[in-house]
């Protein structure tokens, strides 16, 4: 079963295309910080420097070769640079607005996608480890390494994937506010579900329980049981 983009406007719970089963509850929901996402994913600062260098070189050549005034030489290519930076900013903002991360007491769900919204469902039973990267402002990333052979493709996850992990893609809660608190929520949920300490720490990976995976999360709306991360346009599957 698939759902169109318009059907996401009628989500019974924001970020979740179906109601949760009995016994499952939301512990945390959030979206990426749009400016952090724009800086880290779309590299707007690097692009701004690139445009600045091009404009400076263009202006210098124009002044030396044609005698054009410096202000006019700078102003000529400026609109192209502003349009490019504006598009990247808009993409960062739109990516943030169309993304909702959800942590329940049984799974992590990433509702992502601009043109084709997709729900990525990750049961705790397939989370092998979690890692926390913190920025000075308290925001940060929480990548999740998955166990087993089944993987979610990097293209399906991007930009909500740990950079450069193409062979073994890792879903990532990206640029979330108060990432330390979010990591504590996830750690507590994993501890309760798996019966082991799984406290993510900056720069360190924490392994999940070795006592065996828990029972898979209950299916939603008649969907099959979940033993591996699933991707569906609009529903858990």
C-alpha cells in the first residue's frame, strides 16, 4: 500500500501515517534545525565562499581589462550568487519542514522526503549501536548502526544518513535540537526494550544488548511484524 504526498496532510499523528498500536507511545518527536541542516548538508558556507572568490576574480578582471568600475563589476554576477544561495537555503528549510523524527518505546521512525514523503521504520530489534555528535550550541546528530544483512539504501536515507557510509548506510537523526536530551530518551527506551545500558556518548558507540533481540514491534493497521527496517511511502510495513 502506498500513500501520495497529499495524504500526509491527513496524518492521524504528525510524522506517523497510522495510529500506534495499543501499548506503544511516543517518547519524543522533532525535526532538524533548518539552518544547521543548510550548513551541514547543503554546505551553504562553502558555496558562499566559492561564489565570493568567483565574484572577486571576475571583478578584478573586469576592472583591469575594461576599466569597469569596481562596484559595477561586483554587482554584475551578484544576482546569480544570491539565487544559488537562496535555493540552497530554501532546500534546507524545506527539508526541515518535511521531516519528522519519532522515537517511541518500540521503534524509531523517520518521516522524510520532499517530493515523495516516505516513512522509514526502524524497530529497536535491529539497532546495534547509537552514537552522538554534539555541536557547541547543543544541537547534534544521532546515527544508528543496524544489525543483520538487510540495509536501507543510502539514496533512500539521504540526507538523513551518516556521511560517507555507502556500504553500510546508517540512518541518522540529523541536526536535532538538544541532541543530548534526545540521546538520553533513546538510550532509556533501548534500555527498557533490550534490557541493557545503551547510553550514546559523544565520539563513542554503545552496543545494544547481547541477550537477544526483543519481540518485534506490533504491526500497525494489519501490517506484517517487523524484523528488519522497512521503507514505505506513507505507512509502516
